[in-house]
């Protein structure tokens, strides 16, 4: 693994924890595109970063029919940053 990437790893992990994997994936896609980021890319990223990891977990729990107040729901939420 290149040294530069290793140096960025803590920042990437912090971004994943704060904004979730989809937002970080969007950033990589934006800057790996040969034409560079478009306004639509920035708009999409803004939308993704307005949803926290906790909100994403709540949506996932709901999609799978898990009550967030149940023991299982609380266990998942305990693993998710606020």
C-alpha cells in the first residue's frame, strides 16, 4: 500500500464514521473520473453528507423491520456513531 494512502487512512476512516461509506465512495468516484467533479457530483455528495451514519442505521433497521427500541435495534445503534 502506498505511503501516501497510509497517511490518509485515519482521515478516510473518520469520514466513513462521520458520513458513512456511500459519501466516501462518492468522493472517490468524483475524483477518479477523468473529467473531474461536476456540479451534479457535488450536489449528490452534499445530499449524502447530510445523512449521518446513525440516520442510515435507523433507515436500515426500518427497512428490515427491526424496532430501534428492541434489544437488537439498540445493539446496532450502539455500534453506530451519533
